[in-house]
C-alpha cells in the first residue's frame, strides 16, 4: 500500500427529514466517488436520523457490494421522506 493512495474513513450519512431525495442521492454518489479515487481504502458507512442504522464496512475486496448497500440506504431513506 502506498500511503497517499490509501484512506481509512468513517462516513455518517444524515438521512433525517431535512434531507431531500436529491441531497440523499448526491451524498451516496459522493461515497461511491471516494471509492473510485483510491486504490486502497477502508470505509465505514452508516446512516442516522433519530437512530443509527445500515452500518457497513467496505474495502477494495468488497467494492462491488456498494451498489446494493447504497440502494438499501436510499430505499430506507425514501420511505422516511
């Protein structure tokens, strides 16, 4: 691993009622964009509003699972709004 090409981050997505569907889509797109910018990464991801939910961890070995996770997050988000 080359340090400048590696990240280890935690991301909490605010999915409260003040977040519009468009804003939610933008946030999810940014998470996927982060993954595409680095050759090596660890991303801990979860959502919150009045509770914390949909915790997941991603790295380069399971990057293909992100689309399913993001779809799940967005589906849950849409039900709230």
